[in-house]
């Protein structure tokens, strides 16, 4: 038998807290003195709890320099859609210069009057914009953001 082949079992018992000074973890049982974390039941506090003040996950977005990871939708107004007709999607809007990039979220918002009959296929539209499109005998369909197709390099 070699020394590294020995099967050794742990001989130590679990530490018993609060059993007198000589036990090593007596009196305050390793919790310090007083305060919320010294009391029983302190482990049931929710994650991010900061003693009753605003939780950390609520405070961080309000700090200076915070930048959200969620991209905001590009806004297009209904009165700008009068020059278009037929099927209108992100690529059509990008071709006409109403949005910079066809691979972003687009939201259509009501403003002015819509006279053109269009079949709108974007990510979002306000209720009043959908009503204006239907009033002009068009339709609205909610679709996903178009994905870029990766070009294969040879």
C-alpha cells in the first residue's frame, strides 16, 4: 500500500456554535455583536436586501453612467408612411431612409393622417397607429427583428 492510496475519512465533528467560551464559537457564535445579521432568521432576507433602503437591483439603473443593455425601438410616425404602398417592412423603411438600420426594432406611432393603403410588418405599433392603418384599409402584422445572414468566407 502506498501513502497516496490510503482511504482517509474525516474525523472532525461539525462545529457546535454558542456552547460557551471554551468551545471556540461561544457567546456570539461568530455573528459579531448585535445588528440584523446577528439575529435569528436573517438568512431569509431576499437577495439584494440592503437593510430596508432601496434594493441594489433597483438602485443601479438610477446611478450616473448606467447604460441599459436593451436597445430602444426606432420610432416611425404614420404620416411618414403616406409615400409608401403595399408591403412595408424594416427593409422598405430603411430603403426610404425612415430608419438607419433594418436590423433594429421599429415602432410605428400615430401622428397626422395616414391615407396610403399599406400592409405593415414591423415589431411594434401603437393602438392608434393600428387603427389608422386599418381605417386606410391596410393591415398590421407583428414580426420578429430580421436577423443578419453571416457571409461564409472561402
